[in-house]
C-alpha cells in the first residue's frame, strides 16, 4: 500500500511539475512551429523631458503663491496710497515709480 501511494504521488508530480534542463525526459514532444507573420509596431518618436508640458504640482503651487503675494502687495500699495501713505513701491502697474 505505501508503495502504491508513493507511485501515484510521483506520477502526479511528474505530470504537474516537469523536470527542467538536462534532467528533462526525452519523451516530451516539441511543439510544432507555425509561421506567424511578424507585426511591425508603428514608429513612435522618443519623448524628451523638455518637450512634455508636465510640471510638478508643488512647483505650480509655489508659483501661484508667489503671484498671489505680488497681487496682494500691489493692492495694499494702492489702498494705502488712497489714504496718502507711501510704502515706497518701486513698480506700480508695470511702470517704474520714483519716490
């Protein structure tokens, strides 16, 4: 009985896990080769980093914060100018201002 279980187990292992390399039995039949037409992939240009419009989100957020600070500073200068207070802005509306 133990030999019967061992032989069944060995048979199942040989069927499920075939040997590799030199130990492979000569009984295996090679699969027939079929001529399949080769498919050519379309030529896709190589993408460079400079050509792509993707930007890191933290860089965009930083630039937006800087622009918003500039806008607030310009608005603050104009509001204070209506009260007669000059905080010596060098540029107002893109024009050079001298004090």
